[in-house]
């Protein structure tokens, strides 16, 4: 009976995640006119911050910083994969720049996730040769872990490993740097496996509202 309960709870994990989120969307007036000539956009590494009440045992500030950098790239990759999947399903009306090219061009110009906020969105678009850029911002209450076992432990209430995160993605126009769309969620409970979970939760409800979505 106990094993059946655990299996049933794991099966409900995506629903648990969704039930503990709230979303906020912004769309600029006339967005369809603004994006009608867009052909390609880029996804930058996320600005990722771990906000700790106290340092976990056995970890250092350098460990946390390394975790932030890895999560920054992991979230970029997860969103890129999500967008490619939608493109392959003909649910996206625009091309996505390969993130390897995006990151190479950023590195060439000495831009990374810790300093790109000092750049104007329109300048980032010129550097990358795209019509729009997506910038992501995440503040998590603890470093992401690997392995579904930790997420399950948190969900069942056995370890206190529940993670909370404030996540936001913003789309900027390349010609004038104008914010044309954003979507944000406060995510709590059930996070603990990896950053892919976080991006899936963030994008699941926002995908249909994304300006480039087919039939939105």
C-alpha cells in the first residue's frame, strides 16, 4: 500500500508543481505588428541567483557561484530545447538561434550572464544578429539538485528540501529594445530535481501566450 501511495504521488508531481504556481503576464499593445517581420530570436543565459538564508553544510560561496553559472546555462538550454520542440511541432512561427552561436558571440564580446544587464537589448540583438532576445531571471531559495529522489523526498515531506523560486522571462524587440512580452511565476514546493523542471513549469502555461506561438 505504501509503495502504491508513493507511485501515485510521483505520478501527480507535475500537477503538484502546477498547483503551487501563480503567473503574471505582460504584452505590449500592438505586439503582432511589432513582430510581424521578425525572423529569428536568441535566448541568453539566464541571470540566476541562489538566495540563501544560511550556507548549506559543506558548501562554500565558490560552490554556490558555480551552481549559479551551471543553472544559468541549464535554464538557457532547457528553454532552447522547449522552443525547438515547439518549432518541430509547427507551433512556433520563428527561428531560434543556436545557443552555441549565441554564447560564442557573447563570449567574443566579453558578455556573460553576470554582466549582460549592463547592455541595451537592442545592442545585444545587433551583436547576435537577431530580431529579438529573451532574457531570463531566476532567484531560487537553494541550489538545484540532481535526481528525482530528492524531489520526491521533498514532496512527501521527509527532508525539508523544498525549493522556492521566482522566475521570469522577458522578450525584447531588436530595433528599439522595447519590452514586448514577459511572463513570471512564483514557484514553490516540488522543486528539487533540476532546472529543467523549473523551465517546464514556467513555460507550460505561457507557451500559448508567447507572441510567436502559432494559433495563440
